C-alpha cells in the first residue's frame, strides 16, 4: 500500500475545496435592462447631485425624489455624458439592442422594421443558455399598434408582454393574452387613464411582469428588458401620483427666454410648456416600481450577480429652449440617463464623464459578462471605463449623434465638453457646455475654437466614412465639414445646389 504524507494531502484537499467553492460561487451574471421613454435626466436625484444648481433646478426648486433609481447610481456607475444615438424612439432602441448605428439596422426613423439579420444582446445570451424575455414598448417592428408579441423575437424568447407601439396607460390580462385596458366609446384601445390602479397602470403592470419573470427564472441565468412607455406623453398618471406634485411652483427654464434671432431651423422656438407636476408623478411611479424590482432581486438572493441597467431611449426638452419632446441636438433631447449596477466589476459611486451613446452598450456589457459578441457591433467596448472609473490611455472622448429625415438630418459629434452640429440647411453650431451649459451661444466662429472645430470635424468625417452615414454626403453638411477641416479665413456659407437626387432623398429619410 502506498503511503502519502498527511500534510501535503491536507494542503491538496484545501486547494481543491477552494477551487470548487470558487467555481460554485462563480454564477453567471444576470442582465436586467430597465428603459424609460422620453426621460429628462434632470428629474433624477443622482444627476442633480452632480450638476450646478442652475442646471439641476431647471424648473425651480420643485423636484421629484428618486431614491430607488439613485440607489443604482450609488451602488454602481453613473454616466454623465451618455447620449441617444438618435434622439427618437425606434432609432435609439435599435442602436441599444444591436450595437450598430441606426443607418445600418434600417431604423433611421420611427416605425421602421429592424433588419431581420440584426443580432441583439438577448440573442447572444440566449445562445449561451440564458432565459430571455421582454415586456413593454418595442417599436422595432413597423407600424403595428399595439401589436402584441411580434413574431420576430430577436432573441427575446418570452415576449408575451412586448407590444410594438403606443403609450398605453392601462394593461390587463385576458384568456387570450394581454391587452390594452383603456378603451374609447367604440371599444378601441385608448390612452384613457380613468380606472387606472396599481395593478393595471402600465408602469406597475410591466414591472410586476418583470418580477414574475425574475422569480420564475431565479435558478438559471436570465436576461430581461422592461421598456416602460412613461414618462412620454400624454402627461397622465394614476393616483396618488396624479396630484402628488400639484402644489409645487414651476419656473420657466432660462434657455426658453433666449432671443429667436439667429437660431438654426432645428432650434426654433415652438410650444414650451414647463409645468412638471404630472411628469414628476410619472417619474415617481417609475422609481417606486424600480424599488419593487430591486426588492425582488434582493429577496431572491440575486442582487449580487445581477447587472441592472437603467436608461432611456431619448430625452424630453420640457420647456427648455421653448420646446417640448425630442429629435433635436440640445442636451435635454439627446442626453439620457445611464446607470449600471454591476457587483464585483463596477465600484459603487463610479462617475464616468466620457461621451458614450446607445451604440456602445452591447460591445461593453457582453465582454464584461464574459461573453463574446458576433463582431457586427459598431460601438466601442468601454469596459475599462466602467471597471476602472477612468479612460484607458488610447481612449478618445468622442461620440456621434444623428437626426432623422433629410431636412432635420443633422449630424453631431460630442465630447464631455463640446458639441458640434451640422445641418443640411443651417450654419454649423459649436456648443461649449462648460462655458454655456444652457446652449444659447454658437462658438463656431469664436476665437480660440478653430483647432477644436478641426479635430471634431475630422472625427465626424472619419465616423461617417466608416459607418455609412450618408448625412455627411448631404451637400451643405459635406461642404461645411470640409471647410471645418481645411478652410481658412472667415467662415462663409457654402454655395451649394439643393440636393435633388431621388436616391439620396430616399436613403436619407
């Protein structure tokens, strides 16, 4: 009989126990993405804490508190310069789920079906054995409204509660499946708020379905995305949120008072209401439901291995620049919340200031989870930013944002401080967000900015060539980018003929 020393055996046993314990504890990360719709980042307490008072209190001292969403930021990372790749619903969503620029998914405007060959983060994780699902507004399957459970799932296996379009206020279960509970006199789905409760109000309903999915799949890795159609209009919300902020006093944003002379077409003043009471109510309802989801993860012992991402598809001006909604290059339209809770990978309290967009999500989160991408993504892998809280040596603080349609087919290149905007019908605009956070001054021709313009324009030209962005081919934009890079003397508007190419117009729209 062979005899072994007892001490080496004990050492070996201890080593094997350590390895087996580590392996057993190395659970795959779950991924939970919470997306809101048309959400002004200033309504979140975690963003207000990082802003000067004049920017944090855009509508006066009246604010909405968001403790649960703030918890994600305090226990993970907050991105201060995260932008919608295109500040409209469909295009931004396509970029987020695919990691590709909108023009390469076909979704360059709203209500366009995403290309069949797009591979989403859910599809990649589903191939790795994840249980995947989606609840809420999808907006990537064409014009169907509401169109429950689209046939093309794009990797979101359980899409029973996915609907294609609409900002419905009430949803309900029926023997035939989910449906819109609000109805008009003819029995058609409507945005009616009458009769909304904590069970059928859309935000509550979708977040309850999220909790159900978590509890049903807690013993396996999962990926779930819940897309809440609020705080997009109509500005209505169930009780008690409907009156919670009625007594507050709201003031007009300073940028709404700027002169109209010299404004570009995309910056013209329009309607500019700024009463935030119902909008705040929607935000508070969202926050309470985020708390419900976090509580479910904690109760089911999943919080330490679940990535929570909170973001929005685009912003809402809410009276800034005397405008509402989105679709323009201003910060309140393009800049969106982006918060990440990633235990063990992202240190609590991490603040990331470098510019990022929706297209950077997929190529960042999957490698951090230990999964390979399919190589089609066009965004950047920002893993080091999140893991270390600072940019690697070879990182360039740059991102690209584009408009929709031909007349509003603007192109923008942004950093944490600067934003350069080109339009097919307007002179270029350069914003210095440090000197002018209200975005009322065009620094394009100001002294001291020439090299900044040259660098940003060069980056934009290279992006467009690499990623097939035909907006850079529009005559006025092309001429202005060229002048920005190599022009001398005082800027003069280029003499360009209107574009009459049917092919060009079709591609740009």
